[in-house]
């Protein structure tokens, strides 16, 4: 999958990590202007799905999803969470 032009934007930020002298935190922010997908082994895979977002919140963020609200077209999810 390529990223380019008008369909998306990538921004990098850097800041000093106060936990130890000489460490820096570099974060990357990606914003898509349209739905993106990748083709892997001839299979199209959506890059962002509500199920993937739930997985990130639960398994990676260790948050409990109290309530979720999907958009009418099921493309977006807003979640209320607690730690």
C-alpha cells in the first residue's frame, strides 16, 4: 500500500523524554482522507475497522469498553472506556 498526495497526511513529532537524559520520543500521526485498504496475497484488507479499534483499546490499551457507538455506515466507532 502506498501513501501519497491528497489522500493522507503523515506528521512526525519529537520531544525530549524526561525519564533519562539523551532519550527522545518520536511519534507519528497518520490521517487518511478516504478509506484505505491493503492487498495481501490477493486479499483486500481494510486498514481501519471498528473491530480493530476495539482490539487496540482492549488488548493494547488495556481499557474496558463501557459503551460503543458505531456510525450509521459502520465505518467509525466512538468508544467510552475506563481503565
